[in-house]
C-alpha cells in the first residue's frame, strides 16, 4: 500500500483520506517498503544519468525540456558549467518538488557541482520572471498562458530578484533563463548520453552512488529512489 506524500495532497480532498491510511491496514496488507515494483529498479550505485533514465524518465516533458535547454546552450557556445546548469535546472520538477524547484534542485546538487552552478539553478526560478532587455530576455509568453496576463510576482520574489540582479553570478542564472524554453519538437530530441563529457567534467559523481555517499543530501536522492516508502 502506498500513501501519497502530504505535500502532494495538501489543498486537495486526498489529503484527509490520505491521513486515514492506518485505517486501511488489514491482515495481509502492508505499507510500501523497499523497491516499488511499479518503478524501474535502480542500480546499487546510481549515477546522475541513472536518475535521468530510471526516475525522471527520458520521455518526460521536463527531461526533454532540460536536454533541449542544454543543447541550446551548447549551440550558443556557452561555457560547460552553464550547459550543465541548463541540463539540471528543473531536476526538482522532474523528480522531487515543483514549488521552489530552483531551491530544491540546487540543494540536491550542491555537493556535486560548483557553487556557481548550484547558485544559477537556485536563482533561475526568480530570473525567469523578470525581463532584461540588455540581453534580449523578455518576460516569457508562456508565463502569460501559465499564470494569466495579470500575474505579478509577490513582494518576496521581487526582493529576491534585486539580490540576484546585483550578484556577481547574475549572468549564469540569466543564461539558464534565456535557454529555458519550451519550443522543442520530437525531431529535436536529445539523449542524456550527449552530455556525458560535460557531466564527467563538472559533476562529481560519488563512487558510492548518489544516495549512498553520506552527503548531507543523500536522503534526497534516496527519496527519489524509494519515493513511496513509508519510512
Ligand atoms: Fe525552472
Ligand atoms: Fe525550465
């Protein structure tokens, strides 16, 4: 038996019924522990590419969007750390949490990438909402469709952007935002293997595998390996 995480059900009817999960226990029924047969089994020492293939899914919209963003950055001749930031910028949307996905993604990746890459991933979620005509970046048309044309970012987001704009790594976050586009087609599809070299040079893959290296964020990777486990 699996129980949806509270964060996935808050604000929905499922929240209350999810809290009644103990009442659903009966002889012969147990809560999910260990490998969920509904998910592909992960190797003992999972790599970043394993998470892309076996958890985020190469066919998912979010994964294709990240691969496409990274290819775009590469075609523009941007530095490899920026290409990597583009490749990973929405990893939390694909595998963890959507709200504040830049922050969750940066936290998940921080021990394995440069501080600048983690910072760019954290702040792209803010930079996306603000135009910068000096680099030809307009407020995304897609956001008018997503949030309505009247949407205005709240005060704390506007304040956060002031800090982002003044930061020495501003352009790294901005370059992620510039390449953060949804205009790709099936013909454009890219495989994660195209970025093996970039990952190899700029992502410190732990020998023990992501989730098992004792890092402060190992639990976050294990949560993606076993997302439905009771503990
Ligand atoms: Fe994003
Ligand atoms: Fe994105």
